[in-house]
């Protein structure tokens, strides 16, 4: 494989600040925006988690919209992606929740509303049970509850999604297709209701070609599949199937190419005590980019309704 990118390709300029923070034994890149928190402001951080095959920049529209509304907001590169560290291990969801909790504290906050898209949404769901003292609320975008993902894959996922997950279990092949082929563009086409701009697709491909990123992101997806019969996977599922006490917002596109609308809200509705589910008509899997204004508006409305002040 011929890696030709470096981490600086993930440091896209814009109305935000780039920081590197330490958490859980690694270093993570975050893009932050909005006013610094006054000492008497108890509002939690809003932390945005990207999904596959993207990086923090997928949240650029919401990062600016939430900041302009007065929220202190951060979008992070998860472990193994973008400008964050790419250690050889730790690509399971429980470890990722510890990463996220550490980033929240490193940014000077005690709690955060965690907003995740796709695989980042799986982490957001898990935060409520695995990191409850840090999690003030969660929003899952194009991300069913992980119990549904593990137990009902055939009913929940489209044929395209199941075929992709099967491909990712093969050693080295998907990594080669990410770095030297067009797998990133192919994935984005499959999930979206309409093509993303070519320059955006090329940026996602460039960042995924940063050395080791193709492998580390595959390890995350492999854990979601392979952990199911193992003790670590069973412990994870037992924990996340407990009721969720914090406010939950779930957003889903009616034309999602990977997750079927009919099953997307089943476990979330059953487990979350303060739950809101919204469907965005005509939008696909990549809601933060396909319907940026609608996603920003829904997030702001929900955040206002759940503000404890």
C-alpha cells in the first residue's frame, strides 16, 4: 500500500480552533468552537463524534451552527482516525467511551452531551451506560441502539451494509481498497441518498490514507462484528441493554442506504426514558452533510428543551 497523506490533511481551516488533548493514554485531535465557558456556566460541552468513513470535519456545519447559538462545542477525531493517535489496540467501544470521557475532562468540562453519527453514534449510545457520570445526554444520528445492531443485523441492515461488513472482516483487503482503490467513494455513494460533492469525497479519502488509519478504522468495524460471541461482547451488550436515564435524541434518514427505517428506533424507544425520534424525509445515511440545516435545527431545539437551567 502506498500511503501518501499525513495528519495535517485533517486540520482543515475554518471558524474553529484545532487542539491536541491527552486522554486515556493517547492524544486526540479536537476542533472546538463557541464561547469559552464562564466559571458560573454549568452547561455541558457538546461533543460531536464522526462515523465511518469520515473524520471530525463531517460535523463542520453543526460545529459552527451550535457555536453561533452560544454552545461550547467540539468535534473530535476518534482513536485511529484523522489527526488523533493510532495505537495498535483499543478499538473496541468500551475503550472508545473512555477516550471520549477523557477528552471531555481534558477540555475542562465535567459533563457533555455526546452526539454521534454512524459508528460514532454507537459510542454515543454506550456513553450513557459506560460513562454515566460524564454523559448529560446523547444524540444518535443514523445509529440504532447497539443492541439492535448486534442481535438483528439481517432485519436492521440493508443488503449493501451487510455485504460491506462481510468485506471488512477479511484481512488486509479492505485496507488496500481504502488506500489504493475507491472504497471510500463507494461507501459514501451506497449510504447517501444523493452523491456528496466530489471535493468532499476526495478529502475523506485523503484523510483515510493517513498511515495506519485504514487498518485502525477496520479494527473498529471488526470489533462490532467479532465481539458478539466473545465474553467482552456479551458484557458490553448486557451493560448497554440497561435503561437510559439521560435525554436521548435519535435522527434517521428515510433514504438511509445502510440502516432500515422500520427497525432503527426499536431498542432506543424501549430503553430511553426521555426519548425523541425524528425522521428526515429524503435524506440518506450522512445526515450532517445531506441535511445540515435540519440536523442543526433539531439539535438546537432538543438542546434547548433539555437545558437543566
